[in-house]
């Protein structure tokens, strides 16, 4: 693991997610750029001192040399520290699980893309919401025509944790997420907008071709957007909207997707992830429940326990780790991975996310003019 | 009543709404342009034959002459037949309750505006959702600062009844609502978008200054938009989005407003009108219920029965009629009306609705360029 | 109308309910036993002075003599004043709509039952929750086997308005509802338990054969139960529970019925009356919505406006009045009433409610021993 | 681990729960009474062949002898195989985590109770629903008087998976759960009724003193109850009801608790575990959310990730394992365990559950007569 030392949030999530299905063991790490914190974190995590590195570069080099070196590394640093370590590990032949968004600039992203292409190692990007069973089910249902051809896609991701200038208080998460040097050009757009964008494309299989975005930093002094409103145009004439916000009081983590087609609609909300509402036009809406009647194999693959026993964020996150383990194993064994394990987002989704951020920022700077997503 | 003969929908709603609080009696009408249907409708409605008119013009003239002529007329025809009868009755000194939107063209609207200004008779526009007790409460709470200064306003109004080309089936409601000659330039924008727009302005007291709209007619052959996506900019820097759709399967009448300010949020949905969620930032969200704890006088004024006994669409609609009766009575008695009865939308809201439709259509024709609302 | 003067609650509900469908006009009343209040109430309600009576007896006598005397009377007094006036009007050949429960003692109920049998006038009891469209739909679905044979019936009706000793404050509603002399032997059991009991029997068509009840008066000094817990045994082996409470904080009017059969389940809650959840065993639950897909003729009959436009308590109440009007008209015209109008509860349901109260009180006095309902 | 071999359900849950917080490693097991299945299961779970035992007795003996023997054993067999292995491990000084209910007969339970008392090893019973953060919060809030003195407790636990005679199909879970020899005298009462009972006592701190139960086996041929209705009397005059069912179509795992006191109410439902509704009497209900505003230290202790990121069944289950690890560690280190880790149910709760089952069965056999719980 690179990053995720004391005081971090997402590092702990990755560790639990990797552990739930017992396919990973944490044996080495460069947990912090601060040597003391790196050492202390390693101790907390029962990582042997000789594998607690002071830098990711040292870690990549040394682990690649060890016969028992790590097979997979998780990169859980702030955005500006994604690309370089990822490239180093990929070059060293070590598989990479990288937190989203891909990185902080389009240039860094392109360098990383080249490294992924050149390496025999695999690359996964934790757009973790794609790990929810009913998100996968929704994707399959759209593909199979359950709602006909999509016409309208509404996706939103409101939060409220940055309603006040939390970054001024020294809170670590708020500090780097509102800092262009560490986050990149997008604030809420990069942090959560990319999740919403990814979810819409993942479920519908459609690509956003153009967007018109109105980004705002509502909190005085904030340097990055904390709210974004967008019109979306998808390939084939489908249209939509995307709203993400970190200043919407009462919303904790309100990612929600609605897709309406010629023959029906689908609705899913992250805070009640075990329910997928399917409304065939002209029939009563049905509440599909994870593990319950109407569950598809894609959902069952991503399910651990029976319906009615809530699964949540950690299990969805774990699904990416579990599927990636199968991909790694298949690669090691020289065989094709089980297709049900191949829905894990990777470099392509990462590049689209970067282009999404760039287009949103450019559009907003041009007063919400339409911008194409290549 | 003008319009509302056999086969109509909104006419019956107006009649029930007027009756609930026992402030109106139906004694005359021009129920249909078809004389047979007009007569038959009058018979159904127990209106005396000599007051069942064949035209609204005759009705306005003759009722104005009678010593016991109608005091108030309700105009419930399709949009293109709003302005002329309304002007005729206003000129005859008869108070007018008019269904929304104001009419079908900006020119007709301006003529009507002049008539309202010139007449001593009063004019009400049935943006009926403003009659819900908790909508009025929300308005008061925003005004009193319960959520601080509004930053973000999300309003949406999805339906699904036009998912298929219903107008081809001869269904009367669908036929005129998708016909530019009778509806005006806006389809979903005029029919339900105006409600959403009105609700956002009513509750927040803020005015939309500019919008960027993407209108679509998804159903092949349809001549007016059946879906609209918009970015909104309000006075003072507040931003928002508006979505209305008649092709979103699973949605019946999903008008929903969310307002987020510097210190809290408010959420209200028309299909559960007896609940208003208030989320003060940093506190647990509260479910305010009509008639329950935390109800304001503005809500109590619009409430008939105790909390837990659901009130609905008809009671909210009736509230406009009840309040308008007090206005009429006050005018007749030469006194100032009770302020709590003065929230009924009128010509100003009607004109704003017309400008909203015009701006949305113009913006969409200009590829979602920003259009100002005067 | 008998009762329903100034300060009353249910009288106003009856008046609106009678008015909504324009089948009744209020022309006479004995609104209060206090002559001043009776007169003032009549004035408020636009009832002519010569038809504002000081007593129900006078009203029954005089109205029966008038050629334009009332055809139907609504009795909306406290329970102990139901039977005598009802008998007087029935004897005078005037149709009666009586508020529930039937009355305050079994003896009075039996006298009333005899009067109903002897009279050619009709009798309706306002178990108003049976007027909800989806309650009628549920009844039809059970009858047609949509859930197979019922096994388990859970019905509950929690409120919170008597959590504190409100009767000590002089509040009129609380005062008579907690007074055995005016309410009868049941407190919450009589006031709301009878509604729950009636709803369970109405929807399932099954009869409670025996019950074991544990009644409590939690508020110190209260003379009647404010909470009741019961085990129920229905004909044919179906079992259930009934809970009613007026001391359950957070509950406003939480009547809720769940029925589970060999092949499916049904759930309905009064505070969201426009939704009926139907869960066929082994399939995803469906949300049936009033007026939406899957609506039965019985529900459509009781519906006024399209789905998505909430109907509520007043409309459901009005349905009983509307249906009763058709029964009265049919009787006057010497024809059979439309069967869809014949679901209005009457004397039989009233007698069952009285026996339910008696059994519950007797069971509780015998430490929750089983008591049969004849 | 004892039990939990291939084909089992709860064994896998225990393994994930133990792993999430990285405090346990699975190193030995007697996974099945079938030697082949035991071996295969061990292989699947990466347990060394020499620590994959053919019997729990052998495992207890041999592991106790090893210097690196297990510190804790999880017993996840059917009910009739809980007590004997638990006693063996306790006698061997190995800490025990045992699935609920405690066992299948009161006699076995008493033997186990003696073993727990005699042993220096610790004993935990996985009433896993007590591990939910908001369940712990509710317990604390009741203790601190947030709702005043409890008056009414409604607890229910409906499921639907035994609506049909699934046990006849050979389904393993259904087979032993409906078999008196393996489950004991209670069917739904033992399997899920004990959870509901435990939850009610855990949250309120009150003890059921007497119950009157009506148990039914609705499915023809079923030997144990699949539905139970009960009246409850708690110490101090609090009253309640308990309903559990495995034949209620549409219900997956509907454990739900409502507690109403003199000053407020609390509601929690297992299928939406991240919400706790608190209704102070006379105020608007508040939606407390895990990790959000109003969270107590007891809830925070049991929380892993921020609010809005759903936690579920596995995390709640894991909480018992995590807390028990601290208890074990404290015991090993000769210190007092952190009090926040001492809410894990143990032998006392297990014994109460056994008495609850016995009382329910006895009451039902006596036609729902009151039975005391010692």
C-alpha cells in the first residue's frame, strides 16, 4: 500500500475491502511521506519494519527484487500522488489498484495510460460504486433491453460536508480536496462528479459526448468548485443531467442514478443500495432487492449474504478487490479471467474521468458552453 | 365556468376545489364550444338551462347584466382559450380564476396583463401546488432564514404518461397538450415546467435571471418537447437545475423541490405532500409534518384536518379558491384582505411563466445558450 | 346534522366529505346542546334560523313533517349521543349517517339495531378508512386469491396525541374520549381499535372469532385504556395481532394493515394511502398506486383524480357519502343500488365493533383470557 | 471453527465478520462431521491439514496442547451441536464465540452455563443485531432518558423464506431449522424470535417478566412453529408485543423495534440499519444517521466509515468479534476491558433466550396462558 497512514480515510477502506474476501494480505507499505508517521503506521498495521518503506519508489524497487515481493499494490494517496507511484509499480511489473480519480492532470494521466499499455501488470481504478450488486444488475438489465432504449439519464451526487469552510480548520481530508495542487482542476467535480459520471456510463453503456457545465465555489475563499450543474448529451441522442455538490445540507453521500427508456425506468440510490426500482412502462413498479426474486447472475456474483441482510459500501468496495484478484490469478496462470470478474474499472474509465473533469472545467470557464468529450 | 365540459379533467378538479370550503356555488357556465356537449354538461352539473351558455362571450355579457350574475368565473379551457375569455370577464367586472399557464403566446399574455391592470376585478392563476400547507411553510422558513442564504435549488417534475405517442390514440388531454396551436411553444415546459419554475420562485422568493435549456421531443412525430433539462441562475448568485419530463416511466406526478442554503436544507415532494424535511446543517434532519410540531401559521392557515390524516391535491387546489374568496369579499367590502390569503398566484406569476417558456424555447433553439428572463 | 357545532372536529370532516362530490346540501341541524352555540354554529354554516334546532328530537320531528325535510342526517356527536338520535331519525324515516363507533353500550347498540331493522330508512356507519381506493382494491385482491389463503393478519393503529394527560387541560376532544360516560367502556379500543378491527375484517372478509387483549391506561389518572395489545384468531385458522395506542410518540394516525397468505402479501398504511404493496411469493414486490397500473374497478370507482395527485382522508371519507347517496337514490327510485356503492359499513359492522370493544374489555379484565366474538 | 463447512451459511458470515477488523486468523477447524467434507472445507479455507480435525473433541484436545493453539473458537453448528463443543473448549481454556440460540434444550443450556462459570475462558453469543451502531445508540438513549420511561415496546421479525415447505426440497438450512431434534422446541421462535426478544431487552434494559404466546405451524406437515404472536409484560409495567414469522411473503429479514416512552419514541429497522428515528414528544421526528449529527460515542465505537456510506449486516456482526477480541486481550493482559467492548451478549443473554423459547412454547401449549420468565 502506498499512502493510507495514520489520519487517512480511504486507506482503511481499501484495507478492509481487500480483507473481506480473504484474497489479500498486507505485507509492505509506504504509508506516508513523513518517515515517523510511516513507521508508526506500519507498526499499527503489523507490517514488518524492513517492508515499511520511506518512499514509494524505494518500495517499488525493493519489492520487485524480493522473491516474495508484493503482487499487487494499492495506491491511496491524494490525487497528485497517483500517477508517479502507479507508473513505478507498473514498470516494476507489480499490479496496481489505484484510487480515483486517475490523477490530477491530463498530462500525468496520459503518462500513466502509456505505462499501463506498456506493462504486463494489470491496473484497476476503484470506482467502487460499480461493485454494488444492484448496480451490476442495472447494467445488465439496460443491456438486455429491460427498459428499452435509454432516453433520459439523471445522475446526482450531493453531500454536505463542505458546507462550511472546513479546509480552514486544518481538517486533512478537506484540505487536500480543496487544493488545486493536490486535487487537480476539479473540486466536487473531481472528487464525486467523476463517480456520478462513471456510474451513468457504467450502467447504461452509453458515452457522454458533450456537456455544458456550471461550476461554483460557494464557500468564500474556496479555490475549487463545491457544486456543479451539468447538461449531458450521450451518444445516440440520450440526454441527461448531472449534479454534484458538497454544500447541500442534509445529504451525506447521496449518489443516485435514474435511467428512463422507451419501455421502462430504473432507479438506484447508494444510501439504500439493496433496492433497485424497476418500472416497466404501464406496469406497477417493482422493488428488486439484492439476493431476492429477479436477481441476475451479475448481481449474485457480487453478493455475499442473503437478501434482507444489508450489504453496504465496504462489500461493494471489496467486490472490486475480489474480482481483481481473479484477474491477477488468471494472468499468473496464463488463462482468461472469468468474465464476471472483468467489470472492474481500469485505465479507460480513468481516462474518461479525466476528460470529464477537463471538459467540465473548460465548459464552466466558457460560461457553460458545450464541450465535447473525446 | 368556462370549459370543463364532459371529458375534461381539470374542470372537475376546479369544481371540487371550489366546493370543499363551501365558498362557491356553480350557477352558470359555457362548458364547451360544442353546443350539445355544453347543454349536456350543464345538465350533469345542475346548472339552469338559461345560464348554460353557448359561448364565453355571451356568458360574460349576460352574467354581467344579471343582478344575480356570477361574481367569479373559472377558466379551465386549453391554453389558447385562456386570454380572450379572461379579458372579456375582466372587462365585464367579473373576477377570474384562470388555469395555468397564463396562455399560449406572449402577445396574448400581454393583452391579458393590460386587462388585469385596467379592471377592478381580481385575477388568480391556479399554480395549485402553492396551496399545499408545507409549501407555504417552506416559503416562510426560507424567508425567515431557517436555511440561511439559498445557494442551490433543484427542482424537478417527471411524469410518464406521454412515454408512448398517446396523442395518436385520440386521447383528448394528450392531443391538445402536444399541439402547438393549442398549447403554445412549450410542451412539457409549458404544462409542467411552469409549475416547477413557479414552485422554485414561490418558495425561495428568488427570481430566475437566466436559464440554459435543452428541450427534446423524444417520441417520434411529437411536435412539442416532452422533456426539458435546464441550468438556472437566480438573482444573487443562487444556482439551480430544472428537469421536467413526460417520458420518465415510473413517475406519475413527481414534482419535487430541494433548496440548500448556507445553514440548512429543505426538501418537499408533491407525492408525499404532508412531509417537509428540514436539515439544519450539523443537526439530524427533521421530518416536519403538516399540522404537527413545528408547523407555522402559514401552514396552519392552509390546513383543514389534523396531522396524520392525509390532505392531498384537491385540498391544496381548494386553498387557492378559499383564499381568493376572501380577496373577493374584501374587495367587495372595501377592506384589505387578510394577508395570509394573499399568496395566490396572479398575473405577475403568469407573466413570469410565459417568459420562462419563451426563454426555454429560445435557449434550446440556440443550443442551450443562456437566455435572460426579463 | 346532529352535533358538529363550533369547536368540534369530526363534524367539519363530515361536512366537507358530503360536499366534495356535490350530492348533499346542508339545510338543517341540531349543532349543539347549548342553544347559543347551536345558533351561532348555524349562522356560520349558512343554515336558516328556522331549521337550526335546539334538540335532535325536535329536528327529527319537524324535518319529518316538512315537505322539503332532510333526506339524510349525519350524527357526529360523542359516542353516548349516537343511538338515541339515530333511532329517532330512523323512526321518522330519515336516512342516517352515523359516526363510529356505533355507540357507547351494547344495550344502546341493540336498540339501534332493532330500529335499523324496523325502519325503511338506510343506515351508514363512517368507518371512513374503507373509503380509500386501495383499501377497496386490497379487499378485492384478497377475495380473488391474489395472496392465496390468508394466514397472518397484522393490524395496528398508533397515535400519540394522548401521551400527556391532555384531558386535564380542558381539551374537548380528549375530555370526552377519555370519559367512560361519553365514550363507553373502551378508550383507545373504542376510538381507534374499532377502525383497525373493521379494516382487518373489511379487507380480508374474515371474521375474528376470539381475541385475547391486554389493555392499559398508561397516563396516571386516565379512566380508559390508552393502549391495547391483542392476539386475534380468525375463522378458518388465520391468526393475527392488533395494536392500538394513543401514547406512542411520533405516530400521528398510523393505521396500517398487513395480510400474508399462502401465495403472497399485501401491505397498506393510511398515512401513504395511495400505495399498496403487493408481494407475490417468489417475485419482487410491486408498488400498486391509486389510479396507476394494476388498479381494479373497485379502486377506480373510489378515485377522483389521476395517479400521482394525492388523494387523502377527506376524499376517502367522501366516498362513503357518495356511495350512500347512490343507495338512498336507488331506494327512492325503487331500484337496486349499483353494487360498487354497497361497501359502505352499516349496522352489522357497527354491531361487530361493539362486540369487539366488549370482548376486548372483558378479556383484559380476565388477564387477557380468550373471549369469543359472537 | 466448529461447523461452517461447505454448504453452510452462517459459518461464512462468522469468517468474514472475524476478518473485517483484522483481529482473527483462521488456523484450525472441525468443519464438518463428514470427514470428506471437513477435509475439502479446510482446503478451501487454507487451513493446514494437520489442523483440520474430524471432530470438535479432537480439536479441543489437540489445540489446547499446542503452544500455538487457537485462542478463540467459533461454534457455528446447528443448535443441537452448540453446548457439547462449547463445554469442551471452555474446559480446555479456549475462549468461545457461539452462534445463537444458545442450544436446543434447557438442560444442555444449564450444563453450558455451568461450564462458562467454571472456566476462565470467555464466552460470547452472536446476537449479532446488537452490533449495529444505532442499536447501541438506541440502548444508550433509552438509558439516558431520551424517551422517558418506556411504556410500550413493539418488536417484530418477519421473514418469508419458509412460506412453502422448503424443508421437503432437501434445502439444508430449512431442514435443520424445522427439525425439533436439531433446533429444539422452537421453530421461528428459536431461530428469529430469540433475536427479537434479545433486541428488545438489549435496547431497553428491561426484562420480560411474562408472556402469552400463540405459536402456529402454518405449512402443512411442518413440525415446528413458523409464526409466533406474543403479548409481553416487562418489569415495571411496560407492555409490548412480539411477532416473528417465516411465512410472511414480501419480508426478507424484517427485524424492527419500536419503543415508546413517556417523553418520546424510537424506531429502528434492520433493513435500513443506518437510520434511527427519534421522536421527542411534541417535536418533529429526527432522523439520526450512523456517523451523522447526534451520534453517541457508543455508536461511534461501532462505526467504521463515514455516514452516508452504508454499513450492513457483516459490519454489525464483525463488531461482536472486534469487541470480543479486546475482551480476550484484556483477559490475557490481566487488565479490565474497555467498557465500550463489553456489550457483547454472553451466557446470561443465552440463558434468557432459552427461557424465552421454553416459556413461549409452554404458553402456546396452554392456549396462550401467561408464562413467567424466571
